[in-house]
């Protein structure tokens, strides 16, 4: 009829329905909870309402977005395939497990599921910081098949978080090695720093590396690692107490860059 598509997205448990042109550009969105259809241009109002008609629940207000910032408008122009904001914590692992769940019975737990539990635990904690002016982007893909588990952006700066499942394990960190229980140590901190460096290059801003240990019984760090901050999942909310680095407009602009998939294709 008019070529418009309605694409649902979820963020922090709230649904928005975006109305997109055939080329993927957003021209409006329906906030069901607020009962409002936000238009980026009044010339397509009738077409937008016609496309949304099957989804509308009761009376709605229609009009331009309330006092949009430049960063918000930039994010609304992202093609849905390029927008990382809807990524769930552990998005890449969820997709991999959906494609290949593995054998129904196995002698040992699938390590992917433990890694997923760790990312979901940390991701949920980060998402709860949203009301304090922080934004988290999960499962950020990097060229070569690597990814940043979580990118946190807020008044206290930018952090690239790598999560490690350590349930009921003792962890020893001796830069660059990390030893989990009785396993052989691995040079994990090299990768944690490298991911933060790649994020700094992509966003042209300082991104600090963080290793988050999920559920350890004890953590031993004989000497502070170079640049890398080591936290447990229970200490993640403390990041929100950092401030005085970025202004709100800078936070929004960096978040707009970070959620754009094309930002990461050049690192």
C-alpha cells in the first residue's frame, strides 16, 4: 500500500514499534506505554497511523517527539539491522545456542551456557543503571569474530566489560594471567585490554577495560593490573558512582555512535 513496515524492538522490558520506510529509515515510533505516536515528519501522518492501526490499543496522542536531542534523532535514522541497542545481554551466545543447542545429554555442562549466565547477570546489573544517566550496549561485534561483552557509557566515562563465569571458584589475577580454580592460567587480560583499545579507536574516546568475575568464592589480586579494573558482579553498580568525566550531551552522542554497527567495522 505505502511501503511502510512496522518493526518491534525491546529495551529494558519496554516495547517500541518503529515505522520504517522501505530503505530502513525510521519515520515514526509508537510508545505503547505512553500512548503516543511520535512523528519525525507530519507529511506521512496518515500513512503512519494506517500502518500502526493493527497495533494501536486505545486512544493515542500524535505529534513530534517531545524535545528531541540531536543524538536521539541520529539514533532514529539507524537501519534496524545496524542498531545494536536492542541487543540482549549475551545476544551472540543466545543466537549460537538457538542455532546449535548441542546434544540433549552431555557429561559436562555446555560452557556456552555458563558464559551466557555470566553475561546476563552483568548485563542486567548494567541495564539497571540506565535511570542514572548511563547506557549499556551489549554484545558489540568486532571484526574477526571477537566482541565486547558490554560497553557502558555514562557520566563517569566509557568502560568495556569482559565477563567471566567463576561460580564457586577461587580466582587469582596476576597480570596478564587469570587463574580460575585449578585450571591452567590464561593471558585473559591481554584480550580485555585489546578490546578496550579497539573501542577507544572506534569511538575516538578513552575506553577503560574492566574484568567482571561472576560468582567467585574468593578473588586474589596480588598487584593491581595495568589499566584493567577487576570487579565481581556484585560490585558492578559501583561504576555508576563515577562522575565528572562526560557531560550529558557527550554521553548521548557517544551512545549514538556505539549503538551503530557500522562504527565497529573499521576496528
